[in-house]
C-alpha cells in the first residue's frame, strides 16, 4: 500500500477484522466474554483451553457461538498443578544462616574479623578502661549537682 491504493488482500483483511469485531459483540450480547490480548497476556491461560476459532464470523451469530470454544474456569487441581510447575526450578526455602553454613569456599573478611580473637594486651587495656569508667560513674552517682557553681 505504498501508493495509497488498497489491494485485494487489504480488503480481505478489513472484512476479516470487521467480522471478528461483529462476532465479539454478538458473543458479548449473549453472555460470552472473550478475553482481549491484554487480558490473556496478564492472566495465566492454558492455550489448549483457549481456542477461539471463530471461522464463521461473518455468518449468523448462533454458528459463531457454537464454534467459539470459550475458556472455562480452572479447577483447584489445575491451578495447583500450574503453581507446582512454577516451583520446580526454584529451590526450597531455607533460612539465610543455614545457607551461609552450607557455603563452600572461604569466609568473608567480616566473618574472619568476627571470629578473630582479640590480642591479650588490648583485651586487658579494654577491661581496665571499663573499670575506670565504672568507678567514675559510681563517684558521680551520689551527687545530684553536676556542672559549675553559679555563686562563690
């Protein structure tokens, strides 16, 4: 259609689209709702069950209704089968700590730092500092007044 003139194929395509649209409206009037392409893409639909073959679209609506095989609601077993099929490739859920214990290879620097024992001299100085701090707290605890006097 480069020159703006429609060919026979174009007219056939237009007729098909009009017939399809007419059949869709007739089916909708009789309570059969055909899902649109957007709905099909968003919902999980079994392709075997959704075979909308409206070959006699341009014919009378009764033949269009009989030809269209409308998807029925999935049973609970079918829904569970679809769910289980999606789970096969995924591993079983486990806590993060359990997964870390199973990990092969070396430990991270953070794990090494956590496991490393503190040198004895550093440990002793830390204990001494905490004792001094504790004494200071106890010495201050008896008095309510803290800070400078406002008078002499």
